[in-house]
């Protein structure tokens, strides 16, 4: 069952990557959005493949199977998701490098402390690192909700609209990861290994493939935010 779910994840991420890369070859503006997004699902494809093949997990001293490859995936892909959001919201990302560095820095702290929480066999260590990781998540989502939302509102209605959809999706989905952690084998064990893999699978597919799909289907907004390459031309309906 577990392997089956991980294979579904591999296929989902693989298809998403192929589709986003294809859209990238067709893009007429803001092609970096397509490549960043294809990279996100591409990394997740490798991660799911590693986990499905048995190489992405290890057995801890307490007998628990720990899928450490998830955290390698998240360490790379969550900053890229934030980068997509920042590039969409900020008219001048070059002038906001402090904000982008702050978001990504907090995000890296969140994943690395989450890795310690997940891999420790001491309840005390897990609790302390879980709290630090959750505090970093709150920081990331706070910056997203305040600074990036404010910046996006100053953009065209099209860009502001798609940003708010993606930001709300991100806030809701990202908040559910610590919930799955608590329910799963690292936490209170309310659900078993299969249930945990299933829940993370749904979240990962929505947060990466669903996110990418919503972002990249809006060619108009992408064209506008990347300097009007797309918006200056009659838009091709696809
Ligand atoms: C952990 C455990 C410790 C507490 C917190 C966590 C947050 C994880 C998040 C992961 C997001 C992953 C995404 C993947 C992409 O598809 C590490 C589970 C706060 C927010 C968006």
C-alpha cells in the first residue's frame, strides 16, 4: 500500500513536471515562472521515486520507518514555492531582497528543525523542535499575509487576484503539514504509516501540482508581471 501511494506520487509529480515544462516551451513571457514551477515538481518526482524505491527512508532506533527524503524535497521546493509567490507579488523583486531572504531563511529554519523533530527518538527533543519549526512557519505565513499581500494589491487586478488565490491556498495547505506530523508516526500515531503517506501525498500534490496549475494557467497575469511580454499581445486562448 505504501509503495503504491509513493508510486502514485512519483507519477503525479512526473506528469506535472512534463506539463509545466511543455507550457514553458510555449510561453511568451515570464518563462522563469514555468521553469521554477517545473523544478518544484521535478524535485518532488525524484524524492517520491527515491521513497518508492526504498532508498529515501531509514529505520530509526525506535523501529519507526522515517522518510528523510521528504525533508530534502521540502528544503529545496518550499523556498522555490515562496520564490514563485514573491516574484508574482513584488513589482520590483530586486529592491526587496531582504524580504525574500527573510521568507526563505525562516522557511529553511522550519524544514531543518522539522527534520530534527521528525528524526529524533526523544519526545522532549521532538517537542522542542516541533515548536521552533511551527514558530518559523507562523513567521513565513505572517510575512506572506502582510508584506506580499500588500505588494500584490498594488499590481494589476489580474495579478492581485491570482496572487490572493495562491497565497490563501498556501496558507491553508502549509498549515496542515504540522497537523499531519502530529497525527502520524512522528507524533501521536493517530494514523499509521500508510495514512501518513496518503495525507502528505494529497498535500504535496495540491501544494505543488495544484499550485503550479493555477499559477501557470494564468498566462495573462504572468505576462503582466514579467514586463508585459504577454499582455502586450493579443492573448492566445489555450
Ligand atoms: C513539519 C514538522 C514540524 C512542524 C512544521 C512542519 C511544516 C512543514 C511544512 C511543509 C511544507 C511542505 C510543502 C511541500 C510542497 O509540496 C516539518 C511537518 C511546521 C509547512 C509545501
